[in-house]
C-alpha cells in the first residue's frame, strides 16, 4: 500500500480490500487514459482526480483481450508554473515501470532527482528518437506525510537585496567550478569554511532555525526524498471529493526553487500562513514538458 495516499486525503485506505475497491473504481471510470504501444502489449496510464490537482495514476498494460493489468500506482499532485529549466536525465527503476528524472540546479547545490509523472509522454518522445541533450521546462510538486510550521526570519530590505546578490554570485561560482575553474573552487571552499565557522559560533547562543533560513537535503534511502525548510508563498485548503478529508495546498520557495506541496491537514503541526516556513520530509515529483524544448 502506497504510504503517500494519506497525503492526498486517503487516510481511510487501511486494508487491501479498501485499496482494491479504489483501484477498481479507477479502472471502471478513469478520468483520463494515456497509452503507448510496447513490446509486450499496450502500456496505459489510467488516472482519477480526487481534488484540485490531486489524484491517483494506475500504470499497467492491456492484454490481447483488452483486459487491463495494473503493475503499480501512485498518488500525484500537479505542479504550478515553472520550477526550473535544465537538461534532464531520465532513468528507469529496476523493480517497476517507473522512472526518475535528474537535473543539476545550481541553486540547490545537489543534483535534483524527482519521480517522473508523465512517463507515457516520455516513452512516446523516446520512440521518436527525441534528443535529450537540450533544456526542458520542469514543473515540480511534492507530497509530505509529516511537517511543521516555523516562524520566518526577520530581514530588512537591505538584507534581502544583499542575500539575493550573494546567491547569484554563489551560483555563478558553482557554474564556473563545474567547468574546472580553480579560482572558483577555492572561493567556494573558503566560503564553506567561513559559513561553518559562523554557524558553529552562533549555534552556541541562538536557535538553529534562526540561523538556517531554508535547506534542501537528500533524505533516507530513496533518491527522490528530501528534507526541506521552505518559505510558504501561498496557502489554501482543498478537499478530497471522495473522502472529504482536508489537505493543505502550499506553494513553497526553497533556495529560490518553487514547487507545490500537499499534506494532510492532520499531519502538519502549527498553522501554515504566507511568510512562515514549512519544515518536513517530502517526496518530490516532476512533470517535464518534453514537447517544449528550450534552447539557451
């Protein structure tokens, strides 16, 4: 049973019988069907929307008799806007017909890995020998099972401007370091040493969350799971139409990266509001606009 069903309002799914009833309902009345011819048959995705931009996707195949055999399923949340524009590498998981995307975003300092939502579109483009060494628009979204609300760090307008300039300069150094620029590598090393010393000094007298504004750190054994502290830009409540459970719909900014996050109202501590921060572990998903190639 998928643990993140709870994040989109299906906390009442506790047994295999409950899950099978939900899956059968999607098979009988899918809101959308996407398919592609595969070597073993016709691969198809059946989806059902349970609320505003949230739902479940079944992935499997139709046999020669037209009977659908589900291989796996996953809850999804549709993202909003553009999160990043980068070259993306798509890799298939070993255990199932699922794919992850990976791209380098200088704002994060780590390779961004996400669960690919639009697999059928990717397979269609792959069958057409579409080149992947180009930039694609990526829209990120995430689900969380546990989180808490933190107060913001008060900053003056001057501090905000200085922080923005420092971030742009650091991103430039990272880009140069990836090209092998030794001066950039040395500058980044010195900056990291200074930052470590500053945090160690301030942590003796201050709370760590008053020092660390945002963070984006890989979490656990799954490559697409992260531990984040992000600023809440927008906040609203949406309702799962099938269960009437309420879900917090948050639009977050973390290290200048924007993405949508959904979490069950019962699973978040504190009251989310724009300007406050969200802290929690997330499962990152992504939609890659393969039909919109961007050249720089």
